[in-house]
C-alpha cells in the first residue's frame, strides 16, 4: 500500500477574551460598518475584513 502525505488545512478558528468592562456593541456597529451584530441570533459581534478575507 502506498502511503500519501495528508493535506491539512485550517478552516475555522474561534477565540474569546475578557475585557472586564462593558462594551456598547450597538455603538461599535455604528462606528465600524464592517461589523455585524444580531443579538437575537448570536450574542457576539462579527467583524469582517475584505483583505485578508476573514471574520473576527
């Protein structure tokens, strides 16, 4: 049997942090149009960059 080298790629990475203070997510979405915040669907704010294509 021939052995092949596996191809490994990272698809998704999730991270979290604590800032020990309140952040007004509604205000953040007004100042940064690249953000998405839908608290009824997901409690966090999503920041999408076009280059490199990523979401934070």
